[in-house]
């Protein structure tokens, strides 16, 4: 299995701070977001790689595990994949399954997700057949994995086509194509069941199911909180003090938002109905805009004089 260098994907050094990792992700995600890129196919693949890297490096615990893993890999010691599935059943080990088209690499599935694995969906039962002997009857195991879903896919709903690679009785790998309906308004962590597409049953027992855990793709402008979206917006200090009307991005097109005079850092503004669909179909969530103040780092002579004048006026007031 190929080791994935997530620092190289984001173009950051291994010593990068959490803020530097976040900034690198946002810059690349804006560049390669499929909605804005000219080469859609290339952008979509690159966007998945960027998201996978940020899924790991943007989480302190996952990043620590990844750094330890990388050190072992580089030293030549390798790194054994984590155990999968439940306990062995009658000497038959839990088989490995791989998803194609889920949005994650095999490397990620092995180490940073619950991965594609087989787990028991029921107990083994033995029945006497008409000849008085025993016929083994074993339900097929369920297969579990992760599915990367963009915010736009969650907003609209989509049908995804996945390939499921599984070992056959001969030891060769069989590939099955499965269509997965991602419902409109699906949320992060929600499980999607694809009935009867798991491991085949034995002795006439039913097949297992496929369970996919949704992981919403990170977005350069928003983060999802249930059906609501959160956007962090930088304001110039004069806009916060005097008030202004600014454009705020949404998943559709920008909307004009009125900034009240005297808006404070950290203040949250609410834009109704600009989030993701509510799970019950009753409407859409909201967009919450969190304000931060962008202070100038360089001043012209005129700007400096104006700031000094403002400072003097404020001192006279107090």
C-alpha cells in the first residue's frame, strides 16, 4: 500500500501550525473546487485528495497518529493495518473489502476511518435437512465504510456509483457495482443502508447489507452544523463601526447582508433559509455569519494621520 504524504498534498511543512494547515486547505480548496474549476474531472480528483489530507491534518488526534505512522513508515519498519471487523467465526477470518468511488483512498480507509470491513449480521444457525444431516446456514456479514459527500451533494441529493471489491472463495478478487442514493439533506455522521448488497449468505441465508457513514467534505467557505451552515467573515474596522452592506457567499449565489453599526468581533448574524435541507423535509437550515475584524497591517502616511486623529478624538471623549 502506498503511503500518502498529506503535508505534500497541502503544500505545508510538517512543522506547520493548525492555522497554517487550515489556510493551506482553504486556498487549495477554492482553487480546485469542482464548482469553479475549468477542468472538472481533474479538479474533482484533486479536491478529494485535498479533503482527505485535511480530514487527517486538520484533526489534532488524527494528525498525531499520522505523524507517528509516517515516522515508522520512513524508518522502514512498516505499519501493520488495524484489525477489521468482529471476531473470527468458525476459523473464517474477517475478510477485507475495498470501496472504489467513496472519495477516500485505501490508505485513509486502513488507518483513519472505520474502513470497509465485514461484521456479523446474525448468528449461525444449523438445521437438519431431509436426510438427517446438518446443513450450515450463515447470514452474510454487513460491510461498513465511509462515503465522502460534498455540501452541494447533501443539498441536492445524488445517486453515487461505487465499486465493491471482495475476495471470492477461490481467493481472487470480485468487483461488484453498487448504486447508492444519497438523500437530500443528509448530515455528517448519518449512515446510509444499501440492503442485501453485503456478503452473500450461506445455505440459503440472507445476504448482509452495506452501511456507509457520511463524512461531509470540508468546504473553504462553510462548515456544517446539522442543517445549518457557518461562515466566518472578516470586516474592515470602519464597516463594523459605521455599519455596511456586504456580500456573503452561499451555496447558490452571494446575498447582501446588512451589518449593523457597532458590530463587535465574534458577533453572529443569521441569514434564514440559506443552510442545508432539514432532515424532515420541512425547509432549510440557516446560515450563521461570525464576524471578525480585519485590522490593517500597513498604513500610508495619510491613513496613519487619520488613525492618529481618531485616537486623539477618542481620548478627548473619555
